[in-house]
């Protein structure tokens, strides 16, 4: 399979990074004005704001203040399906909007921009992935939630990082061999902790792939009592430095449950808003993403998450632009593996 470096070049990721690396800084007055305008527009359109943990703090704060939701991609979609709103305003990346639409096909789903995507999604084109699956018909196809609706439709199972280990163990216990996509690092981690027979797609998250094990070791010398929290999309050497390995929700829980007051965090720094909110007396430090003399592409923040802004949210809500459409037939096929995930007992 093609390496992620070629995907970067083909899809001009550097241009995305350059665009997102300098977000507009708003005054308090402008932020308040935009938030008030959004509240009025959401009321007029019977809309609710649903935001991912990695979106900017002002968006997460607005979601909380207006009866919306902040969480991971699956819980975002579940909240949208339960809520009575006719319009779901989804702040995150495109696959999250697609999942929300598939769970709520009767509702209008809007996003600040349809250009906000994900390197895992980009690195797993549906046609190429389908051919790969056809070459290995004996394997159960398990895909991560960070994929397009078309890739989900080709799978037997969809999983989030919070239940991936339990699902892989379940399938392995049944004697199944597994084709996993798209994150190779999460796949290697699951392979190592479950012992399952797994064939891995060659994809990676540009944020988590950049964390450096040596950088964490160096930080531990400065903060020897710090707890290291690591998302399993990170490389194996980084995972090996972890005190806690888990999904965004699991890392949040660990930050609250652990008695220590200092944490080194190897996941997108957008999570710091919620971590600090829930633990105001604790200190959270970004795990290093650039080695000695090196630079980083993401610098611990997803460039596509950074494309979400109050201005873009308001523009989309006022104009109706950024609406997510998923063909009914595709929804029907993708909901089969999605429903398996939804019905799977929470570990």
C-alpha cells in the first residue's frame, strides 16, 4: 500500500496545514457577537451544536452553553439521533458529519466546511480499499470510525478506539482472521494486545504519528511524577511510554481518576479544554511532536479540526452551505456494520 508521505504530496496536505496553522484571533467582543448570532440562528432553525473534543475551545464552550454536546465521534452521532432538533450543526471533520447523517437520515446535517477531512479518511480511498478487501475474502473487515461512509459500507464491523480491543478479541475468539483499516499504529497496538491474526492497511493520523518517544522520556526527566496519557493511534514506541493508553474519553476519565497533578498528553491538544475544565487544579503538558532539529506537520493539533470556527459555523447556518448528503443506498449498507458496533456490549 502507498505510504502516508505520498498521500501528503498528492492531496497537498502542506497547503491545508499552512491554511489552518494561523487561525484568526478574535477579540472578546467579536467572539461574543458571533456566539450570540449563532444562538439566534440555532433557535430559528431548530438546530443543535454538536462538537468534537478536538475543536477550538470557543466552539466547545458554545455547544455546552446552548444544550448541545461535546464528545467523541460516536457519541456525537448518538446525541444527534436522540435530540429533537431538526438540524444538527456538527463541528468536527467530514466523516463525523456523515456518521451523524447516517444515524439521523431525516435531519439536516450541516458542517462549517466540507473541506475539513482526516488523513485517515484521505489515506483510505473506497475503491482502492474495496479491491484490497476483494483480495482477502477470508478475512473479516473491521474499519475504524475515522473513515468515509463508502469505506464503512464495505466493512463487516465499524469500531471506535474505545471498543476496538473488545471487538477484535470477540472476533479472534470465534477463530476469525481480520483485515483492519485504516490506522496502522492502532492496528499494530490491537494486534499486540490481542494476539489476533490481523492484516493492516497502511494509514496514519498526521497528529498522533508525530509524537516522539524520546521527547516524552526527556519530559519525564523534568516531570518525573507525571502520568503519560497516550492515544493508541500513536507509534508503538510512544505507546510503550504510556501509563494510560486509551480513546479520548478514556484519557479524559484517567485525568480525573488519577491522583497525580501533572500529565503528559499524547493526543490532539484540543482535548486540553475539557481536561482543564474538569480538572482545574491539574497541569496538562503536550507530548513533543518535533525531535531535535526537526519540525512538525501538525504540532499536536489536527489542521482540519482547526478549520472549524465561529465564523464558519455562522456562515453555514445562515446559508445552508456545508450540508452533508449520504445516498440512501449507501446509508443502508453502512448501517449494517455501524449497527453491529452500536449493539456490541460496552466493555
